[in-house]
């Protein structure tokens, strides 16, 4: 059985949902504002005769007519970075400010990490962590290419991350874009679901709870933590947020989602979740012609 | 000071001393020398680097970081690679030139559309018309109405060698 069938009861339009999951994703790039303004990047694309259209909800995102920006001059110069439209959302929800200290617990390969740096005008510090050396090398390569100078890269298990090397006690903000069952990337990787098992969903959910808990502990009171996945499974989304609401000092914060979304679910199979998860956002592929996504914004309360 | 702080340990970053007189790690470049290098060689004003700190990880590999952290620090990366100081002639990195090269006012060679495309592919080329210094130059081309750095070239005997790293080389359109 197609694992996506389990989510059919959650979506408003079953047919549109499955049809969108079958279509390839549009090719989207983010303008790297460390090196160029959107106007400058567009002038360069125009000069090369490459077509694009604006993404209505964000002036820094462009949908390209052709697939892949790899061999264009603005890409060569680090003015553009290939990034799926919906994956620009968690950094926007986090809203990092110049000069702040920000933790990206699962940073590689670095699309969101470098987006955080750009939003901070490449000042302050983004600590980009990952536990896989190969993925860290992709993160390093992307950060160099995009001219990021405010990134410190660490290789630790996010669940017991230590701030000791840095000489400060807490971050202003943290982002947990967690490893997940990746169901929402089906449009990019059509074989994603071949390996799908419910056991994997449960084991990855345990890791997600560990990393999100650590992120809340490592963020100062009043600070912000954003949790996101590219999966539809409530076990990996609302259940993880429900868990930290019970075990950590935090609360869910409402945020304006610039993409069409639906509320987090409070009931799933035999489970019920804290009502506050209704302020989190689910994004299905058919709603905005993107990948699938989940995003929650939390405030650290003590 | 412990031996670990005094020597260059490959797995950790050490902050560059302010001046050569403050040097505790043998042969480590100082912040002053790094900033003077970019000023003297390329005319990049020292104020460009005012807010940054400089670090060494492994002998002669200099990194630039937007903030500050305790030294030494054992992590995987700190900012961006900026300069190689191991050889007699210091070499700015491709990333450094992409990020800061637009501030340069000398030892900048303007390439034509064809020359820039060749350079981006990593190819060497004859360039006898250059009558400036030999050594490392910043190669630029015109894009979107500005001169934009393409990378670091090494100029020797009428030839401009491209040092664009393999992972960054691309077959680009001739604009």
C-alpha cells in the first residue's frame, strides 16, 4: 500500500493531493543577499536569457523556467542557491536578527543555514551542526560558495549538544529541521517511500524529540525555537511538539504562514495531542504546488 | 601557555595575534599582516575587515569569521577560508575574492566575455596585454552592469592561470 494513503483522511482534497505528489517540483532558487540583491540577480539572469518568475510570497525566491541553476553566471558567483520553495519557511518563521546567536541543529547541506546567515546580514553567529561528516562537507562547500562568514560548523549529536567550545550559555534562537521520513519530498525523490516503514517513523520520532528538547534547553528564556520536517506523519510532527510541551519549558506561538497551510492535528489514530498544536502549520503539496512540510514555532518560557 | 596553544594543531582553530610582536605560535601570520596584504596587493581598505576575526587551522590556512569565539576552538569550520600563507607569495582563496574582491582597486584584470568563460572553466590563457604586476591577480568580468570577480588568477610569463577550484569550475555562457 502507498504509505501516503494513511494521510488521505487528513487532507481536504484527496485527488489533488495525490495528483500533486506525482508531479515533479518547480525549480526554485533563493537569491543570496550576502552577495546580491534580487534586482541584481534578475538582471544577470536576463543578460543570460534565462527565464524565471517571481514567487509571490517572497521577493528573494525565483521560479526558473529551466531545471537547475548550476551553470548560470549568477549561480557561479554565489548570488543564487537552489532551494525548494517550502523549505524557505522555517527560517522565515524563526526570524533571526543581525548579531544574534543562532543554533541550527541539523544544518547540512545548508540551504536553511545559509538563509539564516543572509537574514542576519552575515553577522553574529550561526552554529551549524550535523552528525554526518559527508553531509558536513556539503554544508561547508555551500557556505563557502555563498560567501558566508558567520557560520561555525560543529559535528555533534544534536540530542546532547554542548555549547562549551563557544564560551556562552544559550542561543537567542534555534532551528530544528529534523531528520525525518521525508514523505513530503516525494516530488523530488520519487523512490522516497520505497524504504518507508512505521518502525522507522517511530524511531526517527524518538530522535526528533531528543533534538527538539535539547534545542529548547539551549535557548534563552524568551528565545524562539522553530521545529520543521518534510513529512506528513503526525508521529513526527504534532506528537513531537506535544512531547516537548509536556517535558520542557516552552509554549507554541502562532505565526503568519506566508504559504497556504492547514492547522496541526490534535487527534491521530489512538492519540490525542495538546490543543496548542493547532497553532502549528501543515503544508500539503497541492496547496501551493510545493513539497510537503510541517512547521511549528515555539517560545522558551524559562 | 600549554604546548597545544603554542603550536599549530590541525584539528583546531587559533585566533591570529594582533601583530607579529604578539605571536606565540611559530610562523603564524598576524591580523595586521593579513589586512596589510589585502591593502597592499589589492588596495582593499583595512576598514573592510574591521568587524572580522582571523583564524588559522593547520599551517598557513587562514579563515575569516564575522564574530569572535574563545581561542583555540576545536570545531569543524569557523567562517570562510580567506588566505593561504604557507608559500612565500600569499594566495587569497576563491571564496575570499568572490566575497570581498569587489573592494579591490589594483591588481585587478578585466576579462572579456570569452576570457571570463574560459577562466571559469579553470583554463589557463595567454594574456600578453596585461602590463601590471606578476603574481596573484583578481580576475573580473562585466555582469549586470558591474565588474564582478570571477576568481583568483596567477599571472606569469604572459599567461593567466585560473585557480578556480575544481568544485567551482563550470562551463559558462559567453555573455
